[in-house]
């Protein structure tokens, strides 16, 4: 047992997965959690830690329901279980499925409390809770009907049909004293009903495109002002007339010249915050109607706006499913924003990552986006979106506090960690059109950034010299040292040796090459792979180079004579390799999501880790501690692995010590022939078929059948399964067949009587035992026949 854990063991101790795939999102009233729709589940996410607290959905409710919905379902059936929309109140969460079912969950207990049919034709496209939390309003996608449900009394209060549907926006009046509901119809008109009397009260006409937001000035029943925004680039303020008709009229129409996605009142209704599609956030005073920009220089598009009055915070939801939280300060009469948190709801494919900062505190991650992420690993993985590229960022490289990013826009950006702001990169310099095609890989020198190399998909490699201004130490510049046509096909990887004197490149032309880092000189070519080479790495301690390829192999090469020293085989394409534990082990990441840990000295795979479900593109190993690393891939999972070798070894030692103590106790009890019931259970725990046979045999020799029966009756289900395995071992020998069949009779007899014990046949044990039982029965039958002949002969004499 100790030999299996003596080499190296790693285990996943943190997983950061997608929790938001778009569409509906809600913020808890206390501001601690955000509820996000992700396919067939609604995830409750902690805002501080960015971790999923729990999930609500048919596939996570319990084990039995999960097995029913996940086994043998086709795509159409699975689409019916997807959640189209949801809404939440203080105590409940309501979800609408594609199958037309509505499910009501209790937030405190995380249990499903109600389930009913929506009665709509087609799926429900919108669902909303009333202010009091006792009613639910649903909008059908095909029948142009709004239904109001009283779920406490299991009844439908009304069905409202006097509008062209579907209603993609529903709002109850914020006062629980008012029974009004507002819906934006397909004709861009806002309809207002009294659901208590089932009458249409108002029609608010003015927008010419889809209405995206409605906000009331206050929560009082006397609220006489509301604001609506639309994608027609116009904000309309509505005033409730005080006459007997009490109709809404337009009091102000403000053109903002950009598509609007959300609106919210702040500062007790004195100001309005409007989210623009282009990424701008604007403040409008409700008295003077003056407009002021709160956010202007943003490089993302906004799809939703959320406001938490308890914490005085605003949350922006981007089209890339990023969640950005701001504090809103209105003390001076003017709203001021301060960034609090950025949550990554959907990563897409993780293409590359690297550590930077003191003690490798920060982790830079490039995903399938023009923005890359900077995580603070010491502060609950607090994230910051770094904007600057105009197309997808493909590769990252860092040296202490400097970071270089490259991508599909053929530009190279140089960044530096900010001293004033935590988890922020300050842009230093950049160059555009550095290559003629996508820059797929970049590497920076070790032990101080003196230069870097970039590799392009057209087969070229460029080496750059990095310089620092002598007068202003915060100014950097880089210039081209030399360029080379490195390979005939796309270059997948470039890296520096530890001494920064040699460069290595890997390409789809089935070769890896070594270059002089100071001059355009080819030192050698590593030939031997039968398919494209994906990754190349230098050993931190030896004069060897490691390569991985699509031919499912790892190869170690000598730098001295460029010969292949070792070859390690895996089952599929190996996309990334890294040295671990000062060059003693190799970590390989494959296209099937499997991570393997190899011992270089013995050429043995000491551990296989199955955490990813798709290609693993990137691995980041901490050079400071060398005890943990991060992996990311096409399944959007960012997983942290920690060295648990010492923990596993100590656990194995404890288990071995406990087993030895139990074996010694068992031997003492058997030798003294005392407490045989305790010895019998101990033998089952230690899985000792001979000891259990000897104990039962001692009772059989005494012809004490009652004691044998008592031994079997006191066993629980797990112990009976172990005993059945022992019976299987006894049945293989005819000398033990009597006791084996005696115990088998007791076990199977109990299984026939008690329905809870009918899965004795786990692993087809009964089918395995049947031939032995039949053979013993035939032998005993022949023996009885011979005894009958013998008795006949004796009587005839």
C-alpha cells in the first residue's frame, strides 16, 4: 500500500466552473448571493467567494430523480428539462421548464415544495413574483396569455389576454397594497392590469422597440412616477395623473442615442441609473433630468442591470456572462461608482494561463475572448477583467510583475502589476501588426524580463529585446532582435531554457527545434514524432528537452547530441506537458481531459487524474512552492491541484497500523476461543475468509445450529455482502462445501423474505455460485447413491 503513494500524489482542492450561461439572473435582497440560470439548473453563487453554494434543478434535487432524468434521454427530452426562466422572492424560487412544468423551491431548506402545469401553450418565457411573495405571474410564449397563480392555495387567480404577447418583461407594483401588474407586449406597449378585478387599467404607449426595463420611483402605494427604457434609445418618464381617471402620461422623453438595457432608481428615487448596450452607465437626475456619465471607457457590452438597495450596489451583466459589481455612493448628490467584485459566469475555452506577482499570488487566464482575466489566488479568487486587445487573446507569459499577452489581433501588449490597486494590470506599451497572422505562443526570459519570443501560425518566430528607461523606471519598450522562419507549418509553442541562452520551438511539421536566443542560429532539430508537436519544455535541472505530440507520446531529448533518451506513451494527443518537483516528475495533459503524472526515473505513470471532461489546453505550475498547479481546458473548468503526498502517506500508515492492531486482536480471540461473535465480525472487516470459516466450523462441529443462525442474523447488509464473498471462496473447494451451502441457505433465505436485502446479487454472485452448488449437489447425490448400494449389499450378505 505504501509503495503506491510513495512517489507523488496530487488532488483537486478547488474547482471553478461555469455558473451562468445567460438569460435570467437575480440578486438576493441582502446582496450576499446571486442566482444564475445555467441550462437545467439555477445556481446560487456567493458574491464574496465566487463559488457555487448550491444548485436548484430537477437533475440535482435527489439521486432517484437524477437517475430518471439522465439515463437514456435524447436531446429533445433533455431540452424539456432545461429551465427557460426563473424568479425569486425572499423565501421561494420558481422555475419554468421547457416541458411546461413550474417548480417551486424553498430557499431555506433547498427542497421542492410544489409542482404544477403552467397551462400555457408553449414554454413560459417570463416569470415574476409579487411584492408580497404570495403570487406568481407567468407569461406564455405562444398563447399571448398572462396567468397569476396563488401557489399557497393551489389556484390560478386569473388569465389576462387583452394584449399582443408574449410579454418579455413583467413587473408587479412595488407596494404590496397595490394589485397591479405591468407587462411589455410584443407591440412595445406597456399594459397595466388589476389582477384582483381582472381589468385592464392602463396602456403606456411611447416606445417603438422592445422595452427592457421598468423602474418605480418608490415602493409606496402612492408612487406616481415610473421610468421605462427600451432599445429604441429612449428613456420615458411617466407621471400618474391625480384626476379621477388616474392615467399614466409621459412627463419626459429623453433620447440617449444608444440602446438601453436596464434602469434603476437610486438615492430614494432622486436619481436614475441607466445601463447602455455599448457599456456606458449614465446617471439622470429625476428633477432636472440632467445626464451625467458614470462609466464611459468600457470595452464590454451590457445585457442587464441589477440594483441592490440594501447594499447600495449596482451589478452589470455583460454579453460574455461576466458579472461586475459596483458600490454606489450618493452622499454628495452625485453618484460615484467604485468597483467591488468581478465574477466570471462563463469562461468558454481556457486557452492559456500563467502565474505572476510575489509568491505567484496572481493567475492570468486567457479564454476564448478579447479580455483576459487576472485572479487573486489569496483573496477568494477575486477576478479583474483586463481589456486592451481587439481580438481573442491566445497566449500569456509572465516574469515576476511583468506580463506579455498576444492574440489573434497580431499585437503584443506589455503589462505591469499595479502597486496602488490590488489585482490590476497597468498597460505599459504595445505594438500592433507584429506578425502577419495569429500569434499563437509567447515566452519570456527567466529570472528577470530581459526579452521575449513570439511564434506565429505562419511558421515564423520573432525574438524581442525588452528595455527599461533609465530615468523613468516605469517605462518599458521592446524592439525586434531578430526574426526567423522557424518551421514550415504552424508553430504551437516557444519556450526559453533556464539560463535564457537557448530557445525551443514546437510545430505541426512534426519537429521541434533549438535556437540560440542571442542570434539567429539553429542549434539542432529534434526529429522522431510522427505527428505535430504541441508542446516543448526544458528541464529545470538536466540538459534535456521534453516534447509532446499528436502521436500520443512524450519524448525526452538530449541537448548535447539531440537524440531521443526516453519515450512515454499515452492513449491520445498530449497537448501540454510540464516538469514538476524540480524535474523529477512530468505532468501531461491530453485531449481526452486526462492528466497523468510520470516518474522520469522509472518511466511509470504514478497517477492518473480524471477531473476534466474535454481537452486540457493549459497548465500553470507555481515555481515558488512547486506544490500546486492549475489546469484549464475546453470544458471551461479552472481546477487547482495540491500536492497531497504526505497526507496520503500518513493516512496509509494509519490504516496499516489500525489493520495490524485488528489482526492481532483477531488472532488473540481465535487462540483463546473467546468472544467468537466479535472475532467473526472482525474477520469480516479484515476480509479473512479462512478465519470466518474456522469460527463457523467450530460451531458446526459442536452441532450448534442456533449459534450459527445467530451469527448470520446479527450482521448488517454490508457485512452480509462480505460474507457472501467468503462463501464464494469456500465453494471452490469441496471440503468446505457443507459450511458454504449452510451459510448460503441462511443468506438467500433472508433475501427472499426481506425485500430490502434483494441486491445480494451484486456482481452476479449468485450466477457465479450456481455452478459450484450444482457440482456439490451432483457429488452428494452420487455419494448417496453409492451408500444406498452399499447398504443393499450389506443387507444381502
